[in-house]
C-alpha cells in the first residue's frame, strides 16, 4: 500500500493513532495474508477518497508485535477504528468499501 495510507510502527502508534485529532482506521495486516491483499485496495481507496476526514493507517503484525499484542490481534486482516484515542469499532476479515465506511462512521 502506498499513497494516503500511513505505515505505523510500535514506536509511532501512540502519536499517530491515540493522539490523532481525526478518527483513525488501523488495518492490521501481514505480507503473507491473502485476505489482507484483498482488503488493501479497499483501504487505499477509502484513504484517497476521505483524505483529511479520516487518517488511514496500517500495521504489519510481523513488524510491530507489541502493538498487535496490545490490541489482541489474533487474525488478519483486523480493522480497528479509533476516535479520541479510544477503540470504537472493530472488524475481522474482508470487508466491502461500503461497510468499511459504515465502520468508520460508527
């Protein structure tokens, strides 16, 4: 993924997500995950179409084990929505663009 999707690390998760002034979508993913590859273009499209309204990010669970463990990520893709530093919504598995927008608006 590239473009409007910010790649997170264990070190910048707090500053980019928990301190964000706008709602944040976090896509927990892995390079070896087939369903993650199916979700990636949807996440990118949402990031592009809603730039400024939402911050769209991704976390590779293999590169950021502390963050994945902290949020008990057991399966990928897992999508979390944070607002005001708190987890507000979660979805595990593939998702349509329409349902991803609904998740962000919940």
